[in-house]
């Protein structure tokens, strides 16, 4: 075992010492020193298991995965947060899944629609109210193409039969009414919510859309939620390659697109974690192949364009090369502009979905190094894809707690951290440059050739903002003209 | 080197190639014909639509309320060295934290016991025990303030016996205060949760602390998300020379100085002071609807005098100081009288721009009562008052308030209604100005009514919560916000006319 791995392991052991025995034993399985070769057996983390109570996990729940991630962005269906007021309130337009349409008329993405359960609903059940709610919605929003019923905790606990309500109303309305059993207590994180949502796509909308003709170049863009317009930047590239994007899941998606993706020649999946289930289903059921790709940063983009093109004829392959030729000078210019300011900077990532591994190449394009990375709700297949792209001895963390992140920061001294809103402001207090890597800190897109310049600009402003230097560390004596702080 | 022009989403998607992409994508979207969309859009502005909209009983659309545990967690976070501890599902706590992070742009620590399916079947005892042990070891709190989410409430977890078991097993110290509040999200709203947690904390922490009167006044701000209000209140009590204890003081929790270090517990009411609150001469609440159970408890159990004195607007603030003066026996200092004079001077100077302006408002009950009172004082006309989490008592109080002034004649209060109802009202009976939280910006976009952001949450404008809206200074702050919104709007409207005045 190398020293790099041993040093990291020693650091992890020290950090774990603060835990009570049981939690320590459990948490030890989720923190590891990276071995890119995959030979060191102690270097694999355990994942997708329950969080320990009381440790302050960053994780969310199945509702967040199903409503917040997968179904919420489908623009022309109404998404009901079915249950008490809170879940829908806190997930209201928080993920910036951009879409075109007239909100409240033919699209509903930025609306918070809830059955607002009261005590009587818990006592007598909420099915009758749900039936009433569906009818009221149909009357007020006649252009809705579907209605999703996204269950919150009490719905499952009191034994409501939302499926039967949905079946009955669907017969009446003749639009999909989709019951989604994504109660927050199910599973161990957002992840099961993705899976449940995928299953309901399969059962209620897939195969039911209208597509007048097909071509040999039809693809579907899967697992891109169009955060800050990411999917649009990706779509632009696929179209420029000569491909025809027949469905976009689920950023800026319409119900119709949810029904036709299986007709594509190739399903292109960006966020593997949240939509691999439905891709596997389409492969088994319809024989639609699928491929993973990565549109973060030029190195990965060039590789991905060639990989995608390899599934098609020479025209597409030539187009991919042409595109690389056309955009490389632009990408080089971005690197030329920003790399000198970012070279050698160390990054710590703790995010979800695809980002803990997919963004590494983009950082490396700018000369930065990801020294620690982890997933809120990853599975072993995510980690298997991560070990080879990180350096030996880098920290791998699964379902990290606030305490662990603070300790890693103190010891590893990253130049910037990329994580979520709950972590953001504690890093600001620490004086450690921070970027939200779920929502792109309200910026974006970060995908594709149009996204990389924005990514580079944002990382530069994060690391090099002069505001960090204004922070006067507690206890450090004041000196005039001295740039205190970092 | 000439720097590249970098276009992010704000500009990028306006470019021709993207407009074309969006147009072409419609081939796969099976969209409605544009005429049909337009027709429905127009229809939603009609009286007919409004009637349908107001007839709905089973669904809320863009409501203005959060849930109980968020209020409980907010309350707990205002006590020093206290970890908010939620018996329930972890997703809820992730949501509460994110929501408050986004409003204050500050960190917030809070614990959940990560209850999942097995807990739903077997009960949450094991989650609670391990949760208490881990939270205490890792985060070393001096109080763990428990609230609950739906799961624990639906299955009926017995918090008190769980905590007792944890103590017996030695997982937490015998003397660690662990107040417990039941805060199901299907009852009330965040203001109810605040009240329940406050009562739980005070009743726990003051047990056995009754001794000689301390001569102080307790101040309970209620679910008040303006850190500036807390600092303002302390300043004003300082000027009055009235010793006081703020319960719970979130000002440092949600507005702490950047010193290059992260503090898990950046401030809050010291627990000793909170424990001594039982010996105060009186308790003043600045909100009624987020403190009613707590005040009832204080009167009944502590035998203490209580009063609700909401200091929003000029006359409310007048009453506030008069009552504080009576309670404390201290006169109102000239300094405060001068502040009043300056605020009133501003109202007088700018009155032509707000007199007769018609307002729509949405928010929590106490905020709305304060705002309506203030609007009528400045000669504004409150018209649509929408309160999702208001009850019958609030409705009555608001209706009475409106009858107190001729400017209230047009005002109508709507409880248990939401911003989609308000949308209909704004189309069928338009007003000049809208007051609401950040989500009201969708009403601004749909109806063109200028939005003044007062309330919670405020996500899309920065730092507003640092500026007080209570007291005379707060009245001046709000008034400045209001009058300048009117003037901004006037500029926008007159920019291509001769009325584009530079002196207004």
C-alpha cells in the first residue's frame, strides 16, 4: 500500500475518533483513501445504506428525488405535492429546471400545488380530497397534459389508495394521472425516489406519446434536468452533430416526450444515478441501447462526442470531428484566460448524482485538482466509476456529515469546495471559497461548449474573489495595509 | 489578452440559435395551438375564472405558509448552544435547513433521526436513542430541542419516554435539557410550530428556577425572520433602560460576523437567562399568532403578566412604548421621541406618492396586521389581504382593524387562501402595489403589479432581513422601500413621456 493511501487512512481514523463506538464503526465503512487501480480492498466505500441518526447527514428523501429531481421538471403536467404543506413549499422552484411555456396556462413548473393535508385527512384519509383536488385542477388548468401525485410521508403511513383514485380519474380525464409512492421515509436517500419515479414513467407514460416519423439519427437526452439551461446547451451540440433529439428527460420535458424516448436509436444518459433504471428498461423492452457521456469541460466533451458518434455513420463521425475542430480554439482560449489564475488549486467536492465524478475533468482542464470527492446518495456503481478518475490517496466520502466535512477541510486545506446550500455558508464563515455545485449557484449552464466558459468564469470568481481577503481571522492582530485572512 | 465575453443563461438563451432550437423542439412536445393558449390565458383573468378559482376546496396553489417543524427549528436555533433535534425523516430537516439558508444566507445546524420504513413499523425509539447519543458526542450541545415531523406524529412516538430511556442508558447526561414539542406538519403552520417549541423550551428550562423577581422584561419576537428586528429591539430597550431577555434571540444565529471560523452555535439567548425568564416582571410578545400557547402557559404557570405589542407602524410603535413605559415604570426618552419625529417627517414629506395607492398584501397574520395598520396611517388603501395561515380569530381582528380607518373601507381579508386566488383578485380588481415574499414575483410577472418584498422567505433579494421593519426606524425603512418602489414604477411608466421628471 502506498504512503499516499496510508496517510489518508490515518487522517480518516483520527477524524472518526470523535464518534461513539457504533457510529464510528458504521461511518468507517463510508470514508476511504482512493486507490485508482481498485486493488486495495479497504479502499472501497460502502454506500446506499441508512444514515446514522443524529450525525447531521446532508441527504434528503425519496420525495426530493421523485418530485424535486425527476418528475418536477416535466413542464406541461401538474405536479401535486400530496400531503402536508411543507415538502412542496421547500422544494418550490429550488432546482432551476428551466423550461419554455406560459406558466399557469400550458406549463406549471414554477408552481407549488399541494393538497395541504390537515388533521382530518390523517384521521379519515386523503383520497376523497385528492379526487376533489384533481377535478378542481382540471377545471382551472384545462391545458394540463397530465397530473402527477407525489406522495409525502403521511400518505403511505395512513394507507391511502392513491392508485385507485388515479385510475378512476384517468379514465374520466383521458390524460395520464400518475400516482408516485415517493414518501420520504422510503429508502435511505433521494436515490430511491429516482427509482420510484423511473418506474412510474415506465408504467404510466412511456410508449404512449406521438412521434410521426423516425430517422436513423434519433436520440433521447436522458438525465439532464436543464439546471440553468444545461440540457439546452447539450441539445445544441447533439443537433449540431446531425442528431435529432426526440426527447429531453426531464429538463424542459413535455409529457409527449416522456412517451417517445424508447423510439430513439440511442439513449444518451448524463445523470446515470437518477435515470439508469429507465434506460435499462428501454433496452430490455424495446432494444434501445444507451450510453453514458460527459459534457463537462472540453477534454470530456471531445471524448464524449467521439463516443456518441461511434454509434452512428460516417456523416455523424465527421460532424463530431468538425465540431471539435471548430470549438477547440474557443475552448483553448477559455483555458488560456482562466488557467493561469486557477492552476494548482485544490478542490473538494461533495455533491450528488453525477457531479462528484463528471466535473473532475472540467476542473482538470483548468489546471485544478480534485483532492476529495463524495456522493450524498451514490451507489457502488457510482464509486466504481469514480475511483479510476481520482488520484491515489484522494479522499472518497459517502454520505458525509457536517462534522466530517469540517475536519477534512481543516486538514486538507482545499482552495475551494463545491457542495450544496446547507454547506455553503459554513464555508463562507470559514473563509474557504465555495460554489454550490447542485444549482451552479444560480448560474449556468455548465454543460457543453457554451457551458464551459461559464464554469471557468465561475470557478475563477469563486477562488479569486478579493472578498475572501477582507476576512479578518478571529484573534489575528490588526495591521494596516496587511491582507489578512487566507 | 482581450478577454472573452462570457454569456451565461441570462443572455445565452436569447441568442438566435437557441430561439430556433426552442421552436424546433415543439415538434416533439405536442403543444397546444398558440391561439388556444392565448385564449385560456385571457380566460384566467376573468370574473368567471375567479369564481371557479374561489370555489376550490381541496387544493392549494402557491400558498404562503411553511410547516410546523420549520418554526420549531427556527425557535430552537435562537437559544445558545442548542441543537435543534428533529425526531423524524431526514429529508424534512434537509428542507428546513435549505429554506432558512436561502433566506438568511447563513449556515444552520440541525439534526434529524433519519427515520425510515422500519421506524414506521417498529416506532422511532432506536432512532431517537442513537440520534441523541451521536448528536451529543459530535456536536456537544447544552440543550437538544426536540420537534417532530409527520412520520413520528402519525405513528405516535412517545418522545418523553424515549428521552427518559436515553438518560437511563447514559447516552445523554441526566441534566441535559431536552424539551420536546409535537409539531406535525398537518396542523397549523410554522407559526404554530414556533409557539409549541417555545412553550416546550421555556417549560423545561425554567423548571425549579422560580426565585426572586429579576426586574427584567421578557421579549418574545415570534416567528420573525428579520435579524434586524432583534438588534433594533435590543437597541430600543437599551435606550429605554429596560432590562430585558429576548426569547429566542436568533440575531447572531442568522447574522453572525465573518471571522474566518465556523461556529456551530454562533449566538442565541444564554440558557441561564432563558431559565431566569420565569422571574421576570412581564413577558411581551411582538406577535400574537405565533405565541398564543406560550403566553397562556406563562400567565397560568408562571403567574406573569403578558402583553402582545406588535411594533409595526407608527401607532403600533406608540402603543408599544407607552405600554413598556407602564410596565417598566421608565419614561419614554427624548431620543425615541426624536426617532418618531423623523419617521413621521418622512411620511409627511412623501405622502403625495402613497396617498390613495391601493395595496394587495400576503404574508403571516401578525405581519399583515402590522402592515395594514401602517398602510392606512400613510394614506394607502389596503384592498386584498390574503393570509394562507390565518384563522377565524385573525380574520376578525383584521376586519376590525380595517373599520378603524376610512382608508380601510375597501379592504377584504381572505384566510386559508393562496397566491393563485390573489392572482384572480389582481386581474379582476387591480391594485397599485403588492407586498409579499419572493414567490410573489410570479404575480408581479403575470399582473404587472409592482412588488415590495416584505415577509418570508426572501430568496431573490439580498440582505433585506438585516434591516428592521419594527419600531420607528423600521417604519422608515419600509416606507422608503414603498415610496421608492412607487417612484421606480413612475419612471418606468413615464420614460417615453414628458413626465419623466428628475425632481419628484
